[in-house]
């Protein structure tokens, strides 16, 4: 175990941290996080649309337009990150135009507001368009038609200097899609289609959840997985909503790997790793340190904010890292079995992504008041406590010994 922990701390974690800090990972992560308010507002409209169907209209103007936002934000944030601030707005607009070219709207209605890929389904296409636009503008960031001592006003120089990257991006998209006839959007979707399918299997979902817990137990933010996981999750919930609207939703065809399932319905009670039960155990600990930490973490934990307990007790602590990894295996398997295999609990059929809503209130909202689902999440809470308990007691024993030794030395 010591050798394994040493390898994690000195080799694996530093390399993973290096990856998380690369420019494009940060840019894509930031861009996806910046659309989160629209997703949250969209989830409110989705819930309100159940009693009042007219709310599907504002839902369409929020959740159903997020790919348009991403196509703009990625090149904008890339230029901001690389300090090409003069080009950032034009780069963003160009990314948006390239995205429109790639999805190739065939009718005036699609060009206006009705194209299916404007929403979650077009997320990977939007990311590709944004990356291409950002790279082209980055390549021409220092190019200018004018000399440094030119008397041409600065804003006019910016107009002319932007002509070349804009023309290259637009013409390349036009030639490839309209003249050659390549279905680039369809090709991009097919590339990432297996990822969505794997995530909706019992082994794929469990592997992803385990990896969330694994890296978080080392103090590495799970936002690093956002560029790959978030587009799949929002596309899955969009597919679920479409199935429900068409009246064809079944246990078999509903996607389980969604933000709603993972963060507001079943899995992460108290935050990633289901840490609320651990916090409650700390509140009854005989160790002064653990008891104080538990009290400090209780209110954030109720609202599914677990950074205090992660960095205060779990990160790089072998006693508590292992049970956190087990949470990432046991809880998703339970969720799969009792929603897909034995349909006791309900797969959410609405979008509700307010992860800070306390359990089981969020479960009640996500499943539209389905009592068996509420019972199931309470069972999961008990199971998570059983996983934490023996490891916590072992850790508590070491802390009590340390405190007794400190008290003895103080006398």
C-alpha cells in the first residue's frame, strides 16, 4: 500500500495535474462551465413545463441553444487565455459561423431557431468548430497588413487584420460542406457516439464514477473530466426529454448517464463520493479534531458541497481514500440494477440539475414524487454509511491515539 500511495502521489497525480492545466482542457472546461447558468435555468423551465406546457418555449431558448453558446465561447476563451484579446470577439463570432456552416441548416426555420444540433446534441460539433476557429485566429494573432509605425487607426488595422482568419475559416467550411459535400457534423457525432453508448452501460457508468472518486480523493478537481463527460450527459438528457415528449420513453431506451441521475437523484449524496454519511459519522466522533471537522462540514454537505471534507480529511488519506473509491463502484452498480434491471426506482424523465438541492428533496423533484425512488436513495445513503464506517473507525482510532499522546505531552 505504501508503494502504491507513493506512486500515486509522486508520479500519477503530478502527470494528471499537468494534463488538467493544459490550455485546451482549461478553455473547454471554462466554456462549458460558463453555459451552466443557462442549463440551470433550462432545468427550472423543464420542471415548470410539466404542469404548464407553455414553459417549453423558454426551455427552447436556454437548454436548446447551448451548442451555439459553446461554439462562440471556446475561441473567445482561447484568445483570452493566450492574451490575444483584440481577436477574441471576432474569433468567437467566427466559431459560431463555422458551427452554422458545419450543421448546414436546410430551411429558414432551422437557420433561425429550429435546428436539432443547436442544443445538447450538437455539443461535440460546436467544440470542434470553436477549436478550429481558435487555432486559426491564434495562428494569425501576430500577423498584420500594416507596419508598426503605420498612421492607420488601431481599430481599422484590427478590421483588416481579421479579414484573413475569418475568410480562411468561412471558406474552408463552405468548400468542405457545400462544394465537396462532406457531412462533417455527422462524422464528428459518429466519432463520439461510442462514448455515449459506453457511458450508458453498467460497466461504463461504473468506470466513470470510480474515476471521479479516484482523482477527487487525490485532491484533483473532477472538472478535468468536463470536456468529455458533460457533452455526453447533456446529450443524454436531451435524448430522454425527446423520448418523453414523443411518448416512447421506456426503461430500456432511457439514458441513465445524466447530470440529473448522478447529482440530484441517486448517486452523490453530499457531493462526489457520497460524503454526507461520513460527515455525519464525524459529528458523533470521540476525536475532537474529527468532531470539529464534521460540524464544520455538515451544512455544506447537506447542500452537496464537499470540498471541506475532501481537503480536510479524505485527500491523500489511505484510511478514507479506499472507501471513497468503493463508493464509486458500489453506488453506480446499485443505481443501474435498481433502475434498469429491477425497475424499482425511476430514471429521471425531466431535467433537474440544481446539484446543491439537498437529498432527498432533489430526488423527489427529479422523479416527480416517485416514492420508491425516494426509498431507494435512502437505502443508498445507508449503504454509503456502511462503506465509510469501518474505515472511519480505523482512522478515528489513530486520531484518538494522536490526541491522547498530545494531551500526555502537554501535561
